[in-house]
C-alpha cells in the first residue's frame, strides 16, 4: 500500500524531529490529524517507532541537510 502525499509529508517532518504540534501549525492541521497521518503512514511502511522511521528515511535518502 503506497503512502498518500500528506502521509509522506508528515512522516518526513516527523523524521526531521518536528513535534505533532509543530507539524500541525506548519501544515494548517490539528495535532490529532497529524498523529493520524503519522500512524497510518508508519503502519503502511511496517514501522513501529520514531527511531525506525528515521532509519527508514536515512536508508532511502529521504533526509537532506537543511
């Protein structure tokens, strides 16, 4: 199952270390909605933790220097 554009966007921001509240403000969403996108995206990728998400992003060259 592939990620939606919003799931991808939220997961990248989570991997970069942003909190749900910070992501919500940046994307004009509620923190609860951000958590829903994060949970759904991580389930689709078979990831169970933020550390696993960061490792996935690093392994797939998704994190670029800011």
